[in-house]
C-alpha cells in the first residue's frame, strides 16, 4: 500500500467502481455500496470521495455528452487507474492476512 492508506469508504467506492467497470458514475456506485452494506449512502459523499481518489491518482474521470434527461447536463464518468487497482489489491492482501485464523462468531 502507499504511504497514504485507503479509508474504509474509499475502498468501498473503488470496489463498487470495479464492479461496474469503466465509465461508471455516482448513482450506480452509491447503489452498489448500499446493496452490499445494507446502509444508506449519501450521493454527495460518493462524489466527494471520487474527487479525493482522483486527486490521489487512483481514479480518473471524463465528462460525457449532455443529455435531455439531465436537463442538458453531462454525466461525469469514473474509471479506476492502475495505481487504484494496485491499492485495492494491497488492501485485499492486508485484510486477508489479518482475517486469517480469526474465528467469526455469528450473533
């Protein structure tokens, strides 16, 4: 992992972005996180996190064409970078090592 490690929500956003593939945008990313965690997600939090991840070089964004459905506004699409994928893999490895041997008790 890099010197600046990923926060929990940042990792969730990156994983949701990976699940949706290239050209994902905020709403389906938020829905994927809500579905996987069972907790409501504020869309502004997703976009703030995506902007922070872009500043870190872990995602990149492009602006699509304006659409009538959005009142002439364009969607901003996000995709994960090689550095972002590297961070996700490092986080998975660290969590796997930490979870190894820990008994999980339901209830």
